[in-house]
C-alpha cells in the first residue's frame, strides 16, 4: 500500500492523528474568521467586505459627482474580483453602509428602497442603485499616492488594498460589530467632531488620561439620537477598559391638549431598535392590561419618528408612565462596548481602550502622511529632472535639432553631449514641436521654481516629526469643519444625560388592579379566578385533588410561598394562570424540587410579622418585608437540615405564643421571648423527649386561646396552668382539644 502512494496526487496524503489534524484546521479557520471577516482593522475601522466594496465602487468611478450604478453591478464586481463569498452577504453589508439610521456617517449613497427603521428589508439589488458619499471619498483619499500597501486578490488576477488611507477616524465614528471564533466586537458610533478634538489633544499630549479624553468624547453619538443615560464614571470606566455598556433611552416630550389633557410624543428611539416591533410590544402591553396608566398608542411617524402615547387620565404623572415603559419595553436599551480590533497592521486581535484606539488611527495617519509625502517627493524630483532637460534643450536648441536630424542615435549623442539622463533625453525626443515656443520656456522655468519650493517643504516635512504631527493636526481641523457641530451631518444627535434618578413606580401603574381569588389545590395546582369568591363557592378540581388554599387578593398583590426547605418564594398575582381549567403546578413556577412541599401560602403584607418554626421545635419571628425573594429560586429564611423540615408559618398577631407538640403537650409563653430575625435556625420553642412540633400560633392572652372543632370554634380563657417559659415541656391541653394536635 505504501508503494501505491508514491506517485500522483495521492503522494501528498499526510498521515496525522485526528485530534492534531482537527485542532490545526480549526485554528486556521478561527484565525481566518478573526482577521478576514469579523473584526475591524483599528486603522480604517473596516472589515474586508466593506473595504472591498468601497474600493470596487471607486474603481467603477462612482464618486459623489457621478451618476448612480445598479447595486447588482457593484455586488457582481466585488464578488467576481475581490470577495469570493455570497452576493447576499455583500449586498447586506452594502445596504447597511447606506442606511442613515444604522450608520452614523453613511459611506454609500443609495437610491431606491434601502430599508427602514421599522425593520423593512431593502429592495433586491437589481432595483437599487448606489454611489460613494463624500465621507467615503475622505476614507479613500490618497489611495493612488502610495499611501497604503496592496496585495493580490484571491484569484491572483488583480490587486486590492490591505487597508485604506482613512481620512476619517472611522472605527469610532461609525463603530463596528461582529462575532468571531472565541471573541466578539461591539463598538458604538461616535461624533467625528468630538473625535477630532480628542485626536488633536492626544497629538499635543501623548500621555493624556482616559478621564481627559472623555471630556472631548463624552459618549457614543447614535444615528437615531436618543438619550445616553449613564454616569460619567461608568462611561469613563468603559472607555478605560474597552468593555462596558451604555444605557440608551428614547427621547420624549409632553404635548398639551385641550381640557387639561396631554399626550406623550416619542421623537427618538434607541439605536438598533425596530420601531414597528417597539410599537407592537407597547400595544400588546396595553391589550394585556400590563400598563394600567396607558390608554392607547399611535404611530404617526413619517420621515421622522413620532410615536404618540395617550395616558388614561390627566392625573397620570408622565415621568411615572415613562419609567414604567422604560422598564418593560425597548424604549430603554443597553448597547455593549467591546473594543476587540485588529492591531499591529491588522494581524493581532486585541482589546483596546479609547486612547489606544485613537492612537492607532494617529499612527496610521502618520504613516500615510510619510508615504504620500515620499510619493509626491519622487514625483516632483522626476518632473524637475525632466524640466531641467527641457531647459538644456532651449539653451542649445539649434544643436539639439541638428543632432536629432543628422545623428543615427540621437538619444545617446545628446546624453554624451549635454550630460543628460536617459529620462531627460527621452523627454526631449518626445517633445511636441509646439512646445518649442519662447513662451513655453518661461512657463517651464516658472514650474521648475515652484516645484523646487514645494520639494524643499516636503524634505523639511520628512526630516521633522514635529512638523508632521502639526500637519496631521491641521488635517484634523479641516476635517472638523466638514463634520463640525454646525453642519447637519456633524451635529450631535444623542443627548448626554446623567443616570436616571430612581422613580418609584407603584405596581398599580404596571398592572390594572382587579379583585381575584387565588385557588391552590392539595397537589399544588394554582390559578387566579376573577372576583372574590365565597369560601363555600363551587370550584372544580382534578380527580383525586381538592382545595387547600383559597385567598382573596388583587392582581397587583404578591404571593408569599413558604416551603418545607425553609425558603420563601415570591410570585406576582398577575403572573398566575387564569381561572379556566385547573391552573398550573406552582412548584414549576417557583423552581421548587419534588422532595419539598408547600407549608403556607399568603398574600404579602409588608407591615406584617410571621412566626416560622421547624419540625424540631425551633423558630423565630420574621418581618415579612424582608422575606420577598427576587428570583425563582427563593430566599432561604429558616435553616433546616437532615430530617428536620420547616413546619409552621403563621401571621404573628397578639402578645403570647401557643405551642403544642406531637406528644400532646401544650405550652404558652410571652411573645417577647422570641427573637426577630431574617434568617437562622431560631430558638427552641418547646422541649420534647420524643417527637417534635405539631403546631404553633400567636394570640392575645386576654381574648383567650381558640381552636376549631369541626365547624365550631372553642375559646379557652383560663390558661394559667399552661403559661410558662419558652423551651419548657408544657402539659396536656384542656379537655376538648382536637386529637389532631392542631389549632385549626
């Protein structure tokens, strides 16, 4: 078999362990994804597909002053010459560069349907047309002046730029997003004029702190506007580390109507939020009565965003209504900052901070300036060499004419006679006869002097780094005039504000208050039935099941659930299933495992105190306001372990505590002997030789101790024989006490 692999294509087969081969190929794929697809270059802020799009459009001469060309033509050129991927992906990237609600400074000027802020898709590429914008020209400026390197295209038939000259700090100005293998990038757009100020300051002060740079760049500037509601400290921290998040809120105003009524008008929404989906979500909340203060919503948008909210009454506070919407809808959204970019010539992915991102742009502009200067210097030197040859020609015109007419090799003779270079000799031989006018000699000398002066300036620029940085600062000042705050394109759109103050939103504002009856069966199936049903109302249950808890509540109330594991769980009454059917298992709504059972179900009252106790007779008083759980996993309050379980949870009302054990011993002691705690094992309520706690309750001594016997209630007021101290054994209860050893 080895002999068979010595010839032909099979000879290239290389045997390797599967894990090594897989890791090697996956690493190659990961690096390709990171460097050639998903992460932007820190220098021009572009990914390969965007760079190829702009270059292809320039090659098609689609500058802002020219006409439009079909997008299908552009996409075809990009795919055929530079980007060997699907046409849909290329067109999608092109569409985004043309959307003024997606890109802060659009690089493509689109004609036709390029989508909308409602989430509508662009028309097919055969229907739309495009050309470059003036901003794109800034990014491409200098590409013909040896400012950047070129490399071969994927098929080797042409060349494409490795990076663009980038006359605009595009990485931060337009932002970027992408997901690679094992890393992602998310950079919001910023205001270019503010970036220019920060870059100029960084040129003067290379060691400028992030805090100082944030004074120039106070936060993102999204194309859709909105309000940046974030603390300056949080913004600074995000820019210092390269990671963080910015809280964006919709911009709104109050419009007065007749009769003291008003309406709220939303004029700007957070970045990348689809307006149509946002309106649908708010309408759903209105239909589901999840926002009790809001009556209706209308989308009156044309070219500008105008979403009208109608409050239910003029007594509704607009701040409270908007805070409710911010909490439940995408009127408030967070945009993450994760500045993973390609550094070191686009080879190394790195997480950078604000200063590093700005410095990478400056370093690139410095390199572009040097290369363009050297290119121009070479051009001038070549032209001056030619002009000097022309001058020699004019000074010796008769001899030059004679040599050309009589000599067999005039070029070589002229080079020897007048000590000309080959370039000068060729230029003289290629001169037109009309150039021999006397006036032309004057123009040549004038051009030579002008070029000599320019050459002197270029040499000085190349020799002085400080002069080069001064030139870059001048370029940034000129850019700022183009995208300055007084221009329509450059004005800041996103308002900078402090973090929102805490606005207390009552639950009634979010949920319409309605009476309900909470029904929970013995097997733990729960539901909410409309209205307050009587205790003897006929309620159907599953076969083999029956009633256990029946509570009157409001849809705005919360339920406290106490389980045998000693944890309290919380659930809003508005989250309960409706009264039709048998409801849903409560334990699934609360993440309660099957080995634990419910002990008590209560309507939450923050002013109340509860008596909690375990099966081994330990317990304490717990303020109910401290028992509310924030997660489905509940809140541990009574610590239990082993075979000990939580057994009692009752409202604590009165001045004494009655405890009865499974040994049928009753003990009464003052409530003051029980500590008030938020978590722990508690203290011993009653001492047992064997068995454990059966029941416990609080009561008022002067009113007597009550217990139920069937349908009747008996009250005992002569309790002197059972009163003692906490942790005593107690004595047998009065005659007639239930054999179940329970008070109810």
